[in-house]
């Protein structure tokens, strides 16, 4: 407000009446005013009222010449905010798509690369003539080379389509039972209560029983030697063998040695449920460890807590998935050996001899139940024979960790590329800087 006094000779405009208690600046003559007249009963200036509009204020007090208009500044600020939000949204979308792609590529590569070692592991488990100490990793590599040299490149990927069909049917069966009965198809946490855990156990039990004949056919296609096979394994032949296995008849089976399906339920269900339980515990522990390690690195480097790079958000899941599969497979290797032998009994399976990789041997066993299988293994082959196939398992997860590490390096490269891209100024920032 423009305030003048009687000492300067200029009267005060009635519209800009000063309020009491506001000190006035010294006059041009150097005199200071000790007091002011009281205008307590006068109305407040119009520009202090709430109803005083911005346009009216700008009309009475125009902007100095040469300064940018408020509308242009607001427009530039809105463009700048919109550009930043678009960049953030694009970055999140790219991170989500890259994480999904990395997980999918990693899963496919692990399945395809690790399948030959699954074939070798099962052939070692049903070989009653070898010892666990004889099956070293070097012998497994030699067996891979000689089997592929004699039977072709696809010899160690036999039954791969049936294996993938089995995985798909297992997931479909879980989803159907969960949709009908509203039971959880994933292992719940401890905080959700025992009721949901019992529901999950019930679902997996019925799902395993429903797909058990197909599992028997898949195991047979995995270990059967290509030199002793008349036709290649296909999904249709796998379903036909599953039907024969369920009925206990068929030209390729010995009915008197074939175990009934109900005697295969216990070892298969125990293996499936224990594998899921061990995998869930290890998966949670690895994720917790990665989170603690990331928080320590964040505090040490002084970075902002809310910012996660692509590697930090995707890598723990990939690592936890690989580690929990390895721990579950290694700890349940004896249970898997017993399950495979019971499933293959009476099927006239002819497997490759991994000791010399040039001959084949028949699998012959006459176990009556799971307990007799364990006793015969310990008495005839020794306790270390329960870990037959351990060398093939180590080679399988060595290749799997190599795939996961390669995916991590690619994610780091994508993360550096995004950081360099985010440092390039956009048009909104440049125009806002020029106008300012």
C-alpha cells in the first residue's frame, strides 16, 4: 500500500487506508513518525479480502515489463511435471516388462538346459549295478558325450515334450481343484493359519493322485534308452502308457511285477508335499537374506531407500527360485530314488549304462512296498546308494546358476542403459530453463 503523511503534503487515498500498528518508513526529510492515527473502524483494504480475485489484483498492480506471464509459467511447469510422470511411468513399465521377460527366459533356459541332467540322474538312480562313488561329475560328462555320439543329439532330451505336458497338466489340475473347492493352490504362510495349510495339503494330494499315472509314463519315457525304443516318445504315446499304467495292463508291462497305483500314492505324495515345504522355507529365507544385504548396501552408499534398480527388484527372485529348487532336490534325492524305482517296477525299462555309456541294461526289481524298497537298497547297495545321481544334480544346477548369472549381467547392462538415458535433458526442461 502507498502510505504518505501530512509532513510530505500528500493526502492519503481513502482506498489505501493504513492499518493501526504498522510502522511507516522514514520520510524523505529524515523525520520519523512516532505515532499513527487509528483507523480501527475503517474497512480493510480490498486486496486483503478473500473475495479479491487474482485478475483484479493484476489489473491494479500490473506485472513489470519483460517478465514472463503467469500462464506461461504454469503451462511450462505442467509440461515439466507431465514429462517427468511420463518418464517415470515408462521406466516402471520397462522395468516390469524386463523383469517378466528375464524370468521367462530364465525359466525356459533352465528347463531346456537342465533336462539332460535330469535324464542322467534318473538313469543313475535305477542302475543297480553301480555305486554312488563311481558316478563322479567327470563320468557324467563322459556319458553325455558318448550317449550323444552313439544315439544322436536328441538322445538326452527324450521325453521332453511329455515332461512339459506333465507340468502343464499339474498346473491345470491345481487350478481346477482350487476353482471348484476354493482351496489355496500355493503354500500359505504360517500367519494365515493351519486351516489354509491343511487345505493346500488336501489340494496337492488330490492333484498328485489325479496325475499319478501320467507321472509314471513320463518317468518311463525319461529313462528308456533310444536304442531300445521302437517309436519316439510323444504326448499321445505318453497318455496311452498312462492308461495302461492305470489299468495295469498293456503289452509293454509285466502285470505280475507291476505295483498297483494305490501303493504309489504314499511315496509320490510325500515327495511332492515335502518338496514344496522345503522349497517355500528356503525361498523365504533367501529373499530375506537378499533384502537385508540390499538394506546394508543402501545405508553404506547413502542412496535413497525408495529407489530400486532393475537388478535389485528381479535378481532376488531369480536367485531364490534357483536356490530353493537345488536344496529341495538335493535333500529329497533318496525319496526321489525310491519313488522312481517303484514307478518303474514291472515296466520292462531298458536304460543306458552310464558306467561305460556303450551298453544298455534292463531294470528288474520286485519290491512289494516302499518299506521293502528301502531295506533292499540299504542291505544290497549300501546307504550311499540313496544319493545316486548326485553328480548329475550338481552339474544340472551348475548350468542353471550359469544361466541365472548371465541373465543378471544382461539386467545390469539394461539398468546402466536406463541410467544414461535418464541423464539426457528433455525438451520441457530446456524450454523452462530458457523462459526462466
